[in-house]
């Protein structure tokens, strides 16, 4: 069972429900939970560097998640992350050695899906080598699909990487 869980939470999902039932068994056993709320921008905001409102929204989302976790008797800490979700996770993993990543994403193709969510689960699994569970949420905040973690790939030793 995972002891150190990194949770990435996306737009509006935190307002829609308490801690999802499907997530409770995982985090009940965790010794430490770190939540990242990425700064989700539109394509135009990203291009123009206009991220202030998105950062405020991410901070509100993060605190709502903390409130839901505390209401469920869970202790968590975390931070607002980069607008690039892979960079946000990488930044968190510098100081938090997670043995499980949980992604809370919108259903692909839904009207609430952020443009940065496209293929993020595949990118996370290929970049970090940490088992990753993906929870997909509908507009009402209900989990409609769950992708289980893949086995942790064997990490290459330094000399194997440079061959």
C-alpha cells in the first residue's frame, strides 16, 4: 500500500464533492499526502503570460481540497503548481518522494477539460516511473472512470542511461 501519495487536482472538481469514495481507501493508509493544484490557464492566457487569475483559482481549489480532506479526517499539505502539469508534478517530487500519484482529471473531451489535460496521464506515467491512478470526473464531480496504476517500471542505473 502506498505510504506517500501525491494528488494532482484540476479545475472545479474540488467544489463538486468531498473526497471521492474511490480515493478514500488509498489515502486512509497513507502516511503523508501532498496535493498539487496546477495553475490551469487557457491557451490564450498561457500565450499572453496572463496567469494571475488562474493562480488565484488554483489556490482556492487547493484550499477547498484541504477542507474536504480535513473534514474526512485526513491531513494533507501541498502547493499551487505550474501551469504545465508535468512541471508541477516534477516540482513537487523534488521535495516529496511519492510512491503513488493520483490524478483527478476531467473526462476527456468534456466541456470542462482543460487543454493541458490532454494525454497528461500518459505523460505522467512515462516521465516519472511512479505508479499512477487516474480518476476521471464528470461535470457534477462524480468519478465516472478509474485507470489503475501500471507496475512501477525498473529504474535505469546511471551507467545504463548513458550507454
